[in-house]
C-alpha cells in the first residue's frame, strides 16, 4: 500500500528550475515501522521520519508513566 501511495505522488513545483519528483522527507506513524517500508522510502531518495514502535506502549521514551504528566489531579 505504501508503494502505491509513493507512486501516486506528483512532482513538486518550484518557481524556477526542474521540478523535484519526490519530497525530501516522509513522515509516517507507527503502522509503517517495518524494514520494507523504510527501505522503500530510502530507495526513493527520501529521509524516513517513521515513528518507532514502543515495546511497552504504557511507557514513553523517557521511561516514565504517561499518567504522571506533572499536573495535579486533585
């Protein structure tokens, strides 16, 4: 499915010069965190900004519980 989306992208128009075929970066959510998706994006010459899957979704990257945001819940 990602390949179909990338194939359907139009050229990016710029005021002068040749239009670029691909965007510079691709942002995606955790559903696309697979080696094949990252490789497909890399082969197109783009930087992949794909969110990594967490081993424990209850923990943030800092290793703290999401419910302890620092706000007082009195």
